[in-house]
C-alpha cells in the first residue's frame, strides 16, 4: 500500500513538472515573438555650448523688445514693429522656439526586429531600420560638420544619411539597398554590442 502511494506521489510530481515546463515554454515563445522588447535605449540631448548661447541670445532680444515697447511703451529699434507684430514675434521667438529647442532629444532603441530612431519634436513616430534591410554595420568616428555640414537629420552629397545630435561617435549601417546611415551615439561600442546580440539572433 505504501509502495502504491509513493508511486502516485511521484507520478503527480512528474505531471506538475511537465505542466510547469509547458507553461514556461509557452512564455518563452511569447517573449521571443515580442519584437517590441527594447534591448538597448539611449536618449541624447544637444550639448553644444554655441547651440545654447544662440537660443538664449535670440530669445533674450525678443524678451527685451517686448518688455521695452509693449510694457514700458518705449520704441524698440530704429524701425520698430507694431505692438501686435512684436507680440507675435515674442511668442514665436521668445517662447515657442526656446521651449521646442530645449525639448530636442534623440532616442535610439535596439529592439528585437531592428534599430529605431526618434528625433523629438520633429518625428511623431519612430524611424526604423529592420535587420532584414541591414547588410552590415560598424562603430565609427566621424565629423558631423565636415561630412554632413552640421548636426541633426542630414543627407550629404553622397546620399549618406545622418541622425546625430552631438559628438563624433556612432554606428554606421550599410543597408541592402546600398544606402549608408550613420546613427550618432555617446556610447557607440555599447550600441554595437546590442546590435551584435540582436542581429545575430535574427539572421540565424
């Protein structure tokens, strides 16, 4: 009798283990199919001193003109604008542009199915480069100013595309179409490592 009870207990344990294995395997399948899972995420903001100085100076001029002419009634400049025109210019250049300028950021994500880029506030959705469209990639050092004429979203005379907000490091993607895309990064080696892990899994 004791022997049969032991057999029943062992059989029950084996059934529980198998059920657990099946449940875990189903969870693993769901995770592996989740292409939206983020393996690497980097958020960059402009850190060029000139960029900040220009915004402050331009904004400051319109604030000065608004206070002097609209609030104190003293004409601003040799050929002053109308009060309405100055208020509109102050709203645009003294308020809206500085607010937008200091919200600028570049988000780079490595996901299960590709590389995603979003330039806030210019992109409403992520721009994606799927692994199927990437032929090769490598970490690079470059000059945004010399190669592309500046920072931001750029295309040079060779048709190469740039997404860079600051710095001189990044990852260069060579697409199956022959196009070259450079993604700026503060940590290009970490970005490449994330690509190595995800790219290999998706090209097996």
